[in-house]
RNA sequence: GCUGGGGUAGCGAAGUGGUCAAACGCACCUGACUGUAAAUCAGGCGGCUCUGCCUUCGGGGGUUCGAAUCCCUCCCCCAGCA
C-alpha cells in the first residue's frame, strides 16, 4: 500500500510527440491537444524564428508555445534558452489544468528537457555544463513510425509543395529585409540550400529541389538515429489511433 | 548500310595488361553527438562459412603466367554520313 503511494509521485505529466521530419508530428499533436485538453510546446530550433514559415513548415492553425519568439538574423536560439523557457511554461500549463504536449524534431532539446538537464546561467567550458536532475514530472514519449520509403516520398512531396507555395520568395524576402546569407546558411536545409541557389550555385530549381530533398532525407535519418539511441522509453506508434490509446492510459 | 564515339557496380564517372571488387561523386545504410543540433562529425556500401574465398567491368570466343584494359565476333546506344 505504501509502495503504491510512492509510484503515484505526481500528477504533473508531459506528453512528448517526436519523430523525423514529415512523420506527421504536428497533426497528431494538435489532435491530441484538442481531445485531451492539452497545450502545445514546440521543441523546434528553427520554428522559433519569425518569418521563417514555409521553410520550417509552421502550422499556425493551432497555438504553439515557443514559435515565433525570435527575430531572424540575430543571435541564434539555443538549447539553454529552450530549457529555460520550457521549464517556465510547464508549471503554467499545469496550473491551468492542462497537459503540456511537447512536439518537435529537435532531438537534443527533447532529451535535455526529458532528462532534466540544468544548465548554468553562463556558458561554461565544454564538457561540464550539465547538472542533471530527475525531471519533476511523468512523461510519455510517443514517436511516429513511418516506413522509410513512405517517409521519403512525403518529404519529397512536401518540399515540392513548399516550393510552389513560395519557399524561394520567402528566403529572398528575408535577404531583402537584411538577414545575412551567412546566418541563413547556418540554419541548414531549406534556408541554406535556397540561399545557395539564390547565390547561383545551382543550375536551376530542379537541381535545388534534388539537392535539398536528399539533404532532408539525411536529416530524417539522423533524427531517427537520435530517437533510437538518445531517448529512453520511446513508444513507437504508427499514428493517431495508437497514440490516442497510449495517451489515455498515461493520463490515468 | 558506312564512319566515328560509347557500353564499368543503384545512378553518374575514373581506370586502358598485373598493386582492381575496381578511384571519386550521388543515392542508400549505420553510428556519434554536452549551450549553432534542420548544425557538426565518423564508418559502411558485389557475395560469402570474411585476416581468406567466390562472382563482377554489354554477350560469346581468343591472345597472355595474368585482361575492365589487347584481338575476333555478336548485341545495344549516341553522333555524323548515306
């Protein structure tokens, strides 16, 4: 009996929705948020910037925390800032009687939050900044599992769509607004490749498309490697129905 | 039909008698990851009973101790001429 009491350590819970790019994280997260009274917290190192919409694939149809909180071109967002803000948000969400649902593809951010990393206020030398603490909440980590071939196909189709929606124009606009190419290059993927394209590095849009889609494939693979090895207790699911069941169990 | 060029591993492309299972790039696969993480970096990538063996460089035949590399022939592609 007393044992049982111990296991019910807290009613503070956090749901994580992870997976490689194009695996459908956002859709699942939004559906879960609606159904289970959740609030979305983005764990995405690129969607934090305002104006980077098409290239980062923001879904503004539903409110997310930690999206559009930085201006592009300035200091880069960082793990430290993410942790600070996320750890501040969670209690606020619990207070409202809601469940935080952390969605995102930035594995390092997820791991750090999940493991309760605490970073010193100031940057210290590499290798000794971590002070790990047990997270003060229960977690459910749901990863979306999509067959590799399907994933690649989705990535390709999505990229094509984004290019039609004005991906290149978006980057041109940022550059015109004064964002440096160097800064865009550091972001990688869409912003890096389109910037290169605008600098004349590729023959045509088709070459840009191909170079970029393969770079995204590689990125998706890296994300999967991270999920497989750097996060414990990941529950792989094939989609919303399965995720819903796990969430229902978790919340009870 | 003639002439010239060409057919090399999933694709592109080196190699032109031995040190070639075959450079390199791409795709693909795997892994690392401690304050830029959509970043950065590493390995693999014909097959196997894997410190060696087997089957590969359009097909077949030949020369040679030895061929992806030389010769003959056949098939296919491209360019120019008919």
